[in-house]
C-alpha cells in the first residue's frame, strides 16, 4: 500500500499535478513508517496481531532511524571507521571484482563473494559461521576503497547518473512510458542505501 501511494505521488509530481515540496514533505513520515514497519514485518499478513504486538512492544526508540533497517548503512560505516586495524583500503578492487558477480558460480567458480560477505566475516564472525549476513552500503564501499574521497566520488557519479536519466527520460517529456522507465531505474538508487555496487 505504501509503495502504491508513493508511486501515485511520484507520477502526479511528474505530470505537474503535485508540487515537489509537497512530495518531499509527504516523504518524511513515509521514512518513519517504513522504519516502524521493519519491526512489524513478521506480522504483516495479520493486522490484528500486528497491532497487538505494537501495543505491547512499542518503544520510543522505534523512531530512531539510525537503528533497524534504515540505520544499517550508518552502523556499517561506523564499524569501519571505529575499527581501522581490522581492515585495509581496497583501492578500487571491490568495483572490479563485482563484475565477476555477473556470472553464476558454475561458470566462474573463482568469482568474488561480494564485499558484504567480507564485512560480516571480519566484523561478525559468529553470524558469518551461521550463514547469516548483512547488507552493505555504497557509502561504505566508497570509504573502504578510497576513504572520504571515495564517498565523494560515489556521490558525484551517482548524481551524474541520476541527472543523465532525468535529462533523457523526464525533462519536458510527457511520454508516460519514459516517465515509468525513469521511476523503475530510479528505484535502483534506493537500493544503494542497503547494498554495494555488486548487489545490483
């Protein structure tokens, strides 16, 4: 339901029926709603149990977006910054090795396992041994490759890519197919908050 509402607002914004500021302001409670739903997702198919769980387990902490689903990128970057002796810079290796993820392991048995696996193995070995994992972050990937400069470079490259998509598919373009294609491609940018370039 949340996704459908956001999609409708998105289309209305591009067709000029909704001010971008209104869309931005409407998105703020949406962020908190997604964050709170992350605590309730195991009950998503049973609204009655969901409200019962909410009533008996609610904490003000649930509104802290630095924790839970939306806080994972922050926690990952914080781990990297706080524990510099556990790792060394990759100097672009993760970007190159991510190309190997395009091939199945049957075809390329020596392919990279991805930077998210490395992170869990180094920082959470107990979880790694159980087969568990974490997401990762494009911000953290920039940092482990080139430090703060890597974060800036990733931001500039993603901004240029988003601008290119906007100019080619949306600006002064009434074609609903191109606008829809832009919306689908734009969804990749939301995934970047929880994954690295290899996760795409």
